[in-house]
C-alpha cells in the first residue's frame, strides 16, 4: 500500500474516488473482521518458453495467489503442474501456427480446489472463475494487440466473454492492454483516477469507452506511487530512456472497494521488459486452507520383470512363501492378504521402487538442474544491481548474464530431449506399454481440467469432499438402476462342482493383457505372469477357497472408478465414462468362471448372435450386412435396417435376467 493515511486512501463510492477520515476508520474496522488478502498479479513475460520453473519460484517468492500472464507464446490450450504444485492454465494459438501472443493464469496450490471453470477463448483472452467463500471471482487475462486497427475486434471478444459471466461475479480484467489512458479523472470520473500517466492514445480512448459502458475501473490510476512503482514497461540502453503504463488491473464495481493497492514490483525478474503489477484484494471471508505438504508416492518398477534374472528371483521368492504355508486352509481373507503381501514385497525387493508425482514438493523436470538454478539466481542478482545503480556497466553485465542463462537453458532442454529420446527408444523395445502411453500423452497435450461438477439439480459443487460424494451418488445410480422387472430367477443350471484346477488358473493368467493397470491390491499382470508353478498353485488354492465358500476377498469386490471425459460440459457427470480398475487375481477367478459358464451358454445361443463370441468380429458383421445390401440391390429387393443405440446399456443391464 502507498500509505494508511486518509490522504492516500482511495475508496470508490458511486463510481467516484473519495477519501475521508470516516473511510479510513471503516477500513481499520474491517481489518478486525475475518478477512484475508489475495494477491492478484499480471505480467507480460515476453515468452514463457523455458521460464516455467523460474516463474513458479518468483510467484512463491512474492507470495502471489493468482498470476495472469501475457505474451506466453505457448501453443495450444490446457494446463500443467509446475514447482510445488502450482497449476498453469494456458491458451495459445493452434499448434500448426507460428507461436505468437498467448495468455495464461498461474494458480497457487491452495486455490486449485476453488476453481469453478477454466475457459480458454483464444490466444489473447482466457477466463478463470474461482469461488472464494462468499465471493465468486472471474479473472479475465488478456493480451491486447499493438495494431490500432485490430483493437475494436479485440474489445468485442472481451465484451462477449464478459456477457457470459454471471451477473453476481466480481470481475478482474487484467493484462497488457497496449493502451495509454491518460489521467483526466474529471472527464472519466470513477473510471480512472488522477495518478495515471498523462499519455493518451486512440487505443486508450477505446479502452476508456469500453470501461465506461461496462462499469469498470482502471485501478492502477487510483493509487499514488513513485514513478518506479507506477510504470509497467520500460526500454533501456544502459539507463531508462522510455517508460509506459500499459499493463492494467481493471475491476468491476462490485469488487473495487476491496482493492487495497495496485503497484509495480520491480524486483521480480524474468528476462522481460515489463514489470510485475500486483493488486492486493481484501476479501471478507475465511482464508483458503494452507497447502498440505505433498505426500511421497512410490510405485513398483514392474517393467523390470522383463529382465530374466529379476523375474526368476521374484518367482522364487513367491514360491518360498507358498512352501511355508500350512497344509490346512485358513480363513479366506487371511489367505488372500498373505498372498498379496508376498507378491508386493517380492516385487518391491526385486524390481525396486520409483517415486512418482512431486519430488520434495516440486514437479520433476529433467533440465531444471542445480547448475541452471545457480545461473538464474546470478541473473536476478545482476538485475537487482542494475535497478539500484542504473549504469551502462551494470546493464551490460546483466544483459550478458541473461543471454548466457538463456543459452544454458536452451542447451539443457535440448540435452533433456535427447535423453528422453534415448529412453523412448529403450521403452519401445523393453516397455512397449509405457512407450505408447507416453506417445498418447504427448499427442493429447495438456489436459483440460475442471475442479467442479454439477449436482443432480444442476448446481455447481466445488468442495473436494462434496465432489467425491456426487461421483459416488452418480455411479451408484448408474450401476444400480431401478427396474420394473422381476429379477428373481428360479431356474438353476448345473455347471459342475469340480474344484478349480491349476491348469484353469494358468490359462486365465496367460490370457491377461500385459501393461494393464492394477486394482486396489496393486498386483499387475506382469507379476502374475512371472509366477512359477508354486505361485500358480498358491493362487489356485485361494480360488478354490472362494469357489467352495462362495465368498470373495474384499479386494476382489472393490473397484477404483476412473471417470474418463467424453464430450460436452466437463462439469456434467453424465458426460464421463467410468472405467473400473479391478483386482487382477479376482479377474483370473472371474475368467475361470466365465469359461465354465460359456460351455453351458454357448450351445443355447442363436446363430445370428455375434456379440462377445469368438470368431465373430465387427468386421464380419459389416461384411455380412454389405453382402445382404448388394444382393438385395441386385434383385431389386428392399432392405430394412434398424440401428438402436441404448444409452449406457451395459451399465444398466439387470444382471440376474441374463440367465433367463
């Protein structure tokens, strides 16, 4: 803040900037209430390429909450995680177009659960909505064109974006507007204050008209600061020779009263000719929860089982566990838990563990080494030295270190990509599943995420606990539909009562596809396929207990449901397809039962029934239909085709009726 004195305390009343002793007292009283400050920033970074990690560190250093970014020159639309869990949402040109413009919004980890909507408009406009207790904030990050002829069209896009924002939302329109709005606060009363720059151009007039029509205020101009804390852009050749105020924080009427200060932070450095502009909001609500320390997550390096020596050692350890079992079978659950523990312990010891997710709270980035970090810090030190003494010598020293840092980052990234290429080549030969997963991820690009869903009545839910409850409610309703049919089936078919054999279990294990995800027990298909005879006997023993008792282990009955987005509104649960990850040993048992059932059911099926039957692929059915149409056409016979697509049909089948 510039000052807490009444003389420097701006307060907006009815579109006018006023200040009085009573206003100052009101602010002092508000400080005693349950309020917290939110630091919202805009910054033109003149290309974000290679600066992502550095940006997150600057955001953490200055205790920022929301950072709007202009001129990212990043292609595509999506999001990614940076250091310490910071989330970057970006919007740029299509990947086929030369990189230009680009906007993004960086969010503090503690605010991620507050996100209602992320909406990338184009490479110059993007929108992010957040629910901060009582206040819903819409942050619109922009990057205006330099060309005056393109400015009206740009403002039309911004206006259309604002029209779709709920009326109750508080709007912050931030970014590099490439406009000079002057300081005529009498003519533009309530829209600008008296503390702006005197320069005014045609883009500035268009922006002022737009703000007047939209009920917006350019908050930079209401706070009195030194010039070094006011001007957002500079051009230097050893000493500052030219400067402008073109990066603005613009707010709607319903939130400008909460703006405590807007000023430049000169110390922030990112190899750009723009300064960071910070806006401090004081909201009357409880502060967001502090970010919990990231958990250390590990996974077993199951791909190492492709090594013959490791696989033999793993199978031997599991076999030794089987040899120590008592002859008499124990409780089903305890037998299963011992088998699961032996499998996991043997895999962890022989294959080793791999850390996943955040490392020490930071995203693992191969090229962000200690050497790169040191040169970046050296660059920032040189920049601060130039700020303190703006001499030609200090400027050239900073420029030299900056160029050297840029070169080192470029070389480090190139080396990282080279190593990545070698790893991909290795995965292609030794871990095909990992190879194609990586290819799909690179092709897909950043994920478009949403942190909110709609309940059954269409109301938005933002709290993580309530979101999980909604998903549980949705899938419970989907998988357990109410039916008017009588599901009681009296007829029983005998399928034999022979115990499950080792050959059946071995055949079922062999049919498992490698690379498939594990269930809640973390046992992967590669682990089961590596088992020797003793390991298969052990699993056969467990399957036999389940077969005779009719009770399955809890792990076999528990599935992890993963919602996969299809299309439409990301906040609608019905626009997702649920993929359930089940226990693979449980799948082995189910495969044995399925094969026994098929022997009974197969002879009773009609010849034209082709679904889920061996040797009757979709291609065969298309060929058959083609033949019918061609023959009918030849003999001038009509063909009547009926195609029925039942919504979520397989999820809603009354399973008991399948036996009728």
